[in-house]
């Protein structure tokens, strides 16, 4: 059996987008979800964070509240949700967010 070779720590992974991405955009690749820490131009190698703590915007009108430790999912519009069905896991809330708050603080986890 051959040995695995260390490549990098994995807090960010390479990503080459088809379209320009702004800083702070959520990127979903299959079941892998990350957030851009810098803008990335289309067809240019960049990176998305898959670890770390981010304030993720949410639409207050969606009336979604989060408790500390609750799993945070994103839907097809990258809106934070509390249900797994049809959504992708982003991470866990590390700060409670009321339904009318503009953000939820999330620790990314895969």
C-alpha cells in the first residue's frame, strides 16, 4: 500500500469559476460548500475557504432564526436555512441569530 502525500492544510481549496465571483460569495460544488475570501475573476484560479467563521447574510424577511450550535444549510439561492432537505450544509451557527437579524455567524464545516 502506498503512502498518502501531504498537499496543504485544507482550510482553503483551489477554485476556478466560470463567472466572476465577488468577495464573500458562497460556492457550492456538489456537497462541498465554501466562501470566497477575495474576488475571483472568471476562468482564473482562486481559492474558497472551507474552514473559518463568517457572518453570512440572510434575508430578514425569511424569518429564519438560528441557535448556537444549530446546523446552517444553504438553499439554491445561497440563503441560510435550518432544514437539510434540498439544501447543502454550510456549517454551524456560533452566535444566535434572531429571525429579523441581517446575518448569521457560521463556522464552516464539511
